[in-house]
């Protein structure tokens, strides 16, 4: 997939503010509205633009506790994997979830109100998922950088 300079500029603008109107976007990239709209549609059809969302401030919503949970398993069957992904994805507290290379098999970013809520999440997870051999958590003390903007060179 080849993106030109104008496509990348549109994507940068949308990452900064998805509420830009079509007219504003077109003006910013020096296009008229129809070619700009066609580019946006193409980017959506290609799956480059996955969805447009509102980003919320977790602290203002009382979600002040971020944990990174690393998990190991001795069961690497496809059936176990599918079931584990299904169960873990059901938890709204799980903000990000990755299959990893290295010492741990999986990693989750979990956002909750406090340690008590994390403990409740943890107990539910380990009680619902059989075959976990090691679960280790670390906790964020302070957020130093957070962005959803991908680096488009």
C-alpha cells in the first residue's frame, strides 16, 4: 500500500482532530472537497482509517490505576489460544492485549479505578483462564507520554 504526501498529511490531521470538517481538511491539504472525500473513502476502504473515536481522560473518569500484566502459559494449542483471547477480550478493563515474543507469552494493559478493582479483575481472569503458569503485574506510577498518533514520515 503506497500512501502519497497528501494521504499522509490527511492522516496526520485526522489523528490530531477527527472532528475536522471535509472543507477544513480539503483546505489544509490544498484540494477541493470531492478529491479530498475520495481520498478519505479510499483510506477507509483500505482499512488505513479503522474508525474515528473520542479519546477520554481516564483520570477525570476516576480510572487512575494502570497495570501491565504479563502472562505465561504451558498450553500453546490453537484451541487454548482462541479461548484465552475470547475470555480476555471480554474484560472492559483490558485496554490493550498482545501476544509477545520473549520471556512472557502475552501482555495486557489494564485500566481500573484502584488496587482493589485491579485485584477483582486479576481474580476473575485467573479463575476463568486455565493453563496460566505465571502472571506478573507491574503498575504505572505516572504517565509521562501518551499518544494515539502514529509516526507518519
